């Protein structure tokens, strides 16, 4: 069971608690800071190298998330991301550049490993904000991007396991052994038979993602000592989605929002719920009204909860996280639930500040799983 508990215990975690009116934020000389979702430890470290060398804040954020986009082991982003229901990887990404106040995005982009770079090109080389699908791919290829197969052996296996997990009311699946096959043991045993040669760990992982479609994503927000800020959010979206489904990541104001007079915000998790509260924009506007990043992200989560009449039973199926970085260097992240399951570790996010190593820090949370 779950019960409603607003987390106050970790009030001081996630950066200094500096109560500042939005109008005085611009007076502060900030430190270099990069924060990201929990899969962004390397991304934050890479971004910090660029910030410290005096590089542009968007260059830093994009270089950071490129690590995940190109990593076949990150199954939530770019190459190796879990595919749509047809077994095709479709990627969404957005970027915002604080100094120029510009934005770019791509959605349902196939065949390009680094959608964040394409989103940046949309921002820089077009009069548009977002390109989708076939048009986005043609645009990327016109700018020299190589079209590649983004499905890895591992993500293909997970997709096949998902296909074979779909049963009719009699428990039959066209994607499993036929009626003439000997009776099959359940779950992992059945998979062992369908996929001989695949190790137990990979099969267990494939079963887990087949039955609990994950929504991983990376969001990375950056601030430099000049007070410039940028952000990027990039994802392969909901595993097994209907082809053409677009989540929150490429939606400016939902998956990402930056106004460097105030701060930046981003999100990971179930995009459908974030879009309904325009989450990243809400978080930045909360900070503009004087909320600390921690209050700002928790308030956005409360709006999501309100959309379900605070029904914890229904909310228990939702995973959603917000990240906030303020213009003065204060930052925080919060999750709807303290952990993804009662057995899981508490939710964390990645952060890297001047002079310190990239590290995982505890997230605030709205509700606690019991
Ligand atoms: N937040 C990622 C998605 O919903 O696609």
C-alpha cells in the first residue's frame, strides 16, 4: 500500500536553499552547474568539462547527453533504445539555448543516433521549432547525418519477448510456439525455450521491460558562471508505443523549458502526464514567483496528482520526475514516488558542480511507496 507523505526530511539536499526573489537572481554570480536524470552521471561530468573550459551551455548539455544517445546499453535513449510496437526505434528530443532564447525539437525521428544534435540544427538552421517523422529524417540526412539501424540485438530481443507476451483471452499468442508444440513452462522457462542461447540475466531483463514498459529518458540542464543556461531532453520514449506516439521530451514547456533570467527545468517519466501540466514551464514559472527549485518541482507533481483527484491507487502506476536548476545555482529534483517499487532504491538524480565530481543525489518525492 502507499500513503501520502510530502517529503520534508531531505529539505536541504540538492543544492543550497537560497530564498531569492526572481528579480534579484540576475545579481548573483553563479557557479558552473550541470544536473541530469539518474542516467546522466557521465553526461554531467562531460558537460562540466565544457563549462569549465568556457564552452557554451548548450554545447555542454548536448555533448553530455550524446554519451547516452550513442550508448547501446542505455535502452531509453538513442541507439539501443526500446522500439515502438513495430520494432522500430523512434526518437524525440528538444533543446533550448538560454543566451539566444531559441529552441528546437524533433519527434518520431527514425534512424539517427543523436536526435539532440538534429534538434539543435532545427533551432539554428530553420525558421521552425519542431520537425517530425519523415521530414525530420530527411532534414537530418540533408545535413549529413547517417541513417543507421538503431535496434541492437538486446533491444530486438526485448521487443520479441514483448510480442510473445501478448496473449489472447485463451492465453494464445501468434508470436509464441504453435498449438502443436509441447506444453510450455511459464514466463522465463518459456522464454528460455523460445530464445535458446540468450543468457538468464538478459532474458529476465527482457521479461521485465516487456511486462513493465519503461520510460527512460535523459534530461540535462546547464548553467555557467556568466549566468547562461541551456537544456536538452532526449529519449526513445515509451517502449512498445504506437508508431507516431510523441511524448513530452520534444515539447517545449513540457519536457524542457529554459528562461535564463530565472532558471531551467526538464522531466523524465510518463510524458502524457507531464504534457497535461506543461511541467517544465510550470516549474520555471514557480521559480519566477520565488519558489525554491525543490518547492517548484514538488508543486508541478502536485498538479499531476490533482489530475487524478489524488487517487494513490491510480497514481501508483505512474513514474514521473522533474528537474530544476535556478539562475543562482540552486537546484533540485523530485519524483512522484520515492522509488519505483517498494523493493527499489530511493530515486536519485545526477549533479556536477564546480570543483566536485559528478554524483548521484537523493530526489525529493511527493508520495512514499509502502
Ligand atoms: N518522458 C518520455 C516520454 O514520455 O516519452
